[in-house]
């Protein structure tokens, strides 16, 4: 993975949706105007973040009521991976628990 811009998204003990988005913003180097919602996540991931590989840790420590948000995030990350691949660009992520 040389010459990759790798981010570690540490979600260990993340308890709230707002906290999840704050951690995302920092880890993925989203701009200050990041709107902290899934539409803004998609836009920032596609256009603003220099990251091309995301290692996600600590999901298993999050409360069950945030699981649907993790599913949304995973779907959007996969969509980004597919979109970038269609243009010949590399993007990937992994969940490490």
C-alpha cells in the first residue's frame, strides 16, 4: 500500500451519531463546512477527502442503535469504491474488529 493516503477511523466507544460524524470528519480530513449527515458524507468523500484507504476500527464497541448508521456508511463507502474503480482510481476500506 505504498503511496496511499491511509486513514484510521477509530470508532471505539463512539456513543452518538454526532460523535460518529465528528470522528469521520477528522479521520477523513473533511472540510470545516462538512454538514455531518450522510449526504454531506457522500459529497465530502467523493470531492474533498484525500484519503484512498480507510481502516475502520472499534465498530463492535458502538451501541446497537448506531448499527443502521454504520450500515449506511458501509454502503456509501462501497459505492465510492465502485465509482472510483469505474474511473480507474483506487479506493478501499476495511472494517477491523
